[in-house]
C-alpha cells in the first residue's frame, strides 16, 4: 500500500442499520469499516491491527482477516457509536 493513498473494498457484510454493503477502507494510518449510506464508521489503527491480527510463522506473515472483520463488525453493530483506537 502506498503511503497516503487509501484503498476501498466493498464487502458482502451488511450494515446493521440500513442493510447496505459495508466498505472496508484502508489508509496509511487506519483500517476503517463503514457504511457509505448512514455514515456509520468504526476504525482501528494499523498499529493495533499489526499487533493483534498478524501472525508470523517463519518467513510467512498471516493476516487474520476473519477475526479482524469480526471485531470491526461487533464495533459497528454496537448500540452506541464509539470511535476508539484501542479496545
Ligand atoms: Zn448503513
């Protein structure tokens, strides 16, 4: 990923509020899960992602996508909207 640029990925996960497809956005600092329709977003610092969702097996680096998305989805589904960088 080039620093300063952001990349966007449309997921098949639905927004808990309006049912639109959620988007996963990545920029140089954050990984963001958000709904483009109701403007509901939750984000995590990449530092946090690297620390908690990356496993190293020798030379192999494994990103635990499923767990990462699950955590973000739990946050976005929360009753009250909270923007937190740390749990
Ligand atoms: Zn929505």
